[in-house]
């Protein structure tokens, strides 16, 4: 139970019907979850408008309704609070309801197109290795020290986000590292949250199905840094052409990292192998178990973040040398006859290019690169031909297949991808809609020392077809096929 006056702290109330002298039992934005004495926030979402469900929430027991527009008929005994933006208010209300947990923990947000999961996961592993109890909020899963909790979104909704942060605080966590998606920023899921720092990885073509234009996508990412307080740090990739854009209007303490351009924190890639790479980080060499230039950026961003959180240089490098990446990120399997298979979450043209370029640089001679790749349904269609082109340009053989078709016809998605394949490229391109059969075909095509890249789904253990999720694990299928041969 929490007093309504406390819950509405920092909320600009435009109109009030009823009294604020009320103790709220719980907070919800889904009318189906509402119980007796709860507060319901009517949010205008992407798919539906919560204002349509105010009566249902009241029928389920809601005593307080937060809305942008009053219903035509007001029900006796119900407290109605009108606000300008109910989505933003939900974030602030959730933060207040859970006693502002982000102010009791050092919370660092990581945003960008690629690398968010790896950077957040490495930071979590690093700080656990340094002896701190640490929280993680990521695409793969959420963690409270050693406890693993499932994750349904890259960034949780405001209620679950604050609930998780509150649990971390209660269980003695010192730090939390959190992926911050552009959707979450745009939808005010992080409203009210106090960040100790923000990290920008990079920005490339993605999520235009949602944001509409690349400029709007950049603006969403930039908004995260615009909202950071003066007490926080804002760390950006100086080598990304939009890296400094992120810092233009921030009040936070500005810092940079990079591999090419002069930055506050620099690293140099010395050697790279399938088993890891040797880096020079601020004058000291360190071997890490990650692979590729894109991961060198991830490592230096993690190191820089640790330095900004006042950790010891030598201890940080020592622990970094022991760490592995996030699940489904350049995840390597080797068959008994020497075929190399890599599962990677690369689902944007830039990420796919990064992974394939890395594989090209690591191969020693005439080994083939066989790429299995698809594109998700109900998502940005403009990147489909580009993904196919990248795969064909940088591979010896390509199998176009399904990813998560969701509610779209897989054949239509594949036709969109095939537009990006040149006449010359068609000679080395196959289309196999069934992803399991596509992976098995790649394994059969591969000879000893060839490299199979299965891209797009990474850590996911499901495939969504016609809106239904079925168990599906790229890595599991690769291992099964290798064991059969």
C-alpha cells in the first residue's frame, strides 16, 4: 500500500476528480491485471489505447484512473487524474511506487544498434568478477547476481523495470547494467529512472518499421543522453559517424572511446583468432575470449565504463581476460572433422557485415564461408534485400531461409530478400524456407575447416510462425547435425 500523494510526486496533474487521500494497493497498465484498490494507468500504446479499457479496469476493482482524457461518464467513488502524457506518467508513477530504486543503485544504460547485449553482459560479468553484487537487464535474460530471470523485451515495461530494480536494491546489488532500446526511449519506458551513466555503441539501419526514418531513430537514441542528469557520465563511440551527435545536448559528463580516432579511452587490435584476440588497452596488452573488430569496440567501451565507475585499471583488465561474450554472439562450435559453425544474432546489414568481415579476416586459406540467413516478419522490409546482398558479397555460398516470419508469409519475405541478389550471386545462392533444413544443408555442404555462419536469431530458442512460438534453437540443430555426420 502506498499513498496516492506520494505516487503522484513529480506528476503534473492537469485535472483531478476525487480526493488524493487514498492508499493504493498496486499499479497496473493492463486492465486484466487490475484488482481491488489498484491504480490503473490508461496508456496510448502502439497496438491499442488503454483509455478503451478504463471501464473494464474499474469493473476489476480499480479505484484510481490515470488518463489523458476523462471518460464521458464518471463512476461514483473513482478517483480520476488527468495528465498530459500517461505513458510518461506511468514511468514516474512506477518509480515512485517502488520508492525510487534507481536512486539507490548505480544504474548504467547501454544503447545503440549493435553491441548492447554484449556490452551490458560483459559489464555484468566484469563487476561480478570484481566482487560486487550486480544486476543485468538484457535481451537474453535478466539477472540479480547469480539468479536468472526471463526477459520478454530488451527493456522491460516501467512497472516490471522498477520492480526488478527494487528487488536488486533489496538484495544488495551495487550496480545494474541495462540495455536501453530505442522503442523503450520513444515509449517513455525509462521515464523517471535515474541513470548514473549512459553508453552509446553505434547506430546503423534498423527499426525503420517503427521509427519511420533514420533521423527519427537517431533522435530516439539521442533523447536518452539528453535526459541524463549532470551527475551522470555520457560515453560515446567517437569512431561512429553519429557518436558525437549523442552528446550534443547532454548535461552529463562527456567521455569518448575508440579504436581509430583520438579518444579519452583507446584500444588497438593486435591479433585476432577464432579463439579470441589480443588488444592493447591504454598501454597494456590483454587477451580476451571475444573475436573481431566489433568486439574490440565492445571491450574498450566496457573498460571505459569501468574506469568512469572508478575501478582499478589492472584488476579490470585481469577480469576482462577471463570473460566470454553474451549467448548467441559469435558463438562457435567445431565438429569432429574440423568444420566451424558460428551462431550470431546479427539481424541488421551492418552487424552481418561485421561478422562476415571478421570471419574473412580469420580464415587462413581457401576455406569456404557458408552463410544461413533470414529476415524477421512484421519488421523493417527495406533491409531484407540489403541483408541478402551483404551475405552474398561476403560468402562463398548463401542459404536464404526463414527467421521469425511472425504473421507474414515466409515465401514473401524470401522474395524480398532475393531482390538483393545479383545475377552472378544467384549461382551461389540457395533458398530453403525451412530453417532446420537450411542449417542441415549448410552442414552437408561444408568440408573440413569451412565456416558456417547461422545468422539472425542468436540466443533465441524459439521460432515465431503465424504468431505462434515453437521451440527452435540454431545451436542445438548444428550440434545434432554434426553428431549425426
